[in-house]
């Protein structure tokens, strides 16, 4: 159609390089409205052919229904649990993601959380800012020689395994979809979940959120972990039962936990986990 412009709405912030690719495409116009709220998005989505989001924006059935011109919803990241894929499918709207887009970034964040956790970095920094000098209190432990248990070993899990191995860690993996040969390729041993929980010094979660993984780490799983063990979750909030985790931490059943994701985001100020040190 002469003069037709394929309109793309950016509902969340993406890298300038990504925006540039879209802007340089022939016949494409880009509207960067990062931070748009749900009500406004539903009101304007009918004017667009494509919608790009990250994890903040929830693309509900109502938003999809309002997108009369909508042909595709793109997720600038791995998971699509914030998009009503079923509703999109009924409308013939394609849902795309970028599974390799944040692999290295997520793996590096996992290692940062791991190191901050076992060396008490946030607590030590806060103590110093209060004018205290308690070096012995924040001594922590080394990663070298410890066992890391990875729950899920896709792209991100494999990158974490490589970095953990460089730290001198033994890596064990629970992933029912991972072949033993692939586990050996990334320098890890494939084990059952119970064995992983009972033997790992640190457990890191790297699975998508779906019906199979929701609440995967709950009261029973946390009880099987060593009291000296740490839990890291930089995957999806709903994979870990937050109430069970808070209870385990308060009872001293775990040495600590580091989370980059929560069941509800933005996280509520009264979330019990935020009250813990």
C-alpha cells in the first residue's frame, strides 16, 4: 500500500542500538513510549502494528483485543510469561522473544549475586556507611571448592556453569530436558533434584515460569537444602515460593538468598523478604 507505515510501539526501554535498527528499516515508524501504563497502552494500541516489551509491561488479553492492527508482539528478552500468548494466538498475532539477547548479562548478574551473597557485600557496605568497622563480621566464604547446583541449564545456565567452573566450583545440574552428553560438554554432572538440593552449597535457578515450574522451590525443597546453603534466583519470581523462602530464612534453615525477581513486580514495600538482612 503506497505510503503505508508499519507502526511499532516500544512500551519498555530497550537499547539504543535496537531502536536504531527499527528506525533504519524501510517503511517502519517507531514510537518510543517506554514506561507507558496499562490503561494508556490499551487506549492507544489500536494504532500500532507491532508492540515491543520487556518484563515490566503485561500484555493482557484486553490489550491484545484492543490491538486491531496488531500483528506481532516482541519480547526483548527470554520469557514470555508477561504476554497472554493464548489470546494472541486466537487473534493470529505472532509472539516473538530474544532468547539469546541477555544470556551473558544474566549469567554475569548471577555471579555478582552469588559473590555479594557469600561475601556479605551489601551488609558490609551498609555497615561501613553507618561508621562501623566490623571486618571479622563480614568475612564470608570462598566459592572455590564449593558445589553449585543449577536448576535449569539452558543458555543462561550453561554460561553460569562456565563462569562457576572458572572460580573452581564443582557444578551439578538438574534439568529433565538436558542430555548427559550436553551436561558433560559444559563441565557439569546431571543429577536428580533431591540430590542437588541436599548436596549443593549454592543453588541457582534458571528456568522459565510456566505451569510446570511455578512454585518449584517451596517449603519441601528448601527444607532439603543444607542450613549452610544459599539460594539465588535471577530467573522468574514465581518459581520460588516467597513466603516459604522468608520462613526458611527466618528460621535459619538457609544461610541466605539473593533475588533479582519477585512474584509481584514492582515488589511491595511490605514484602517480608525486604525486611530481612
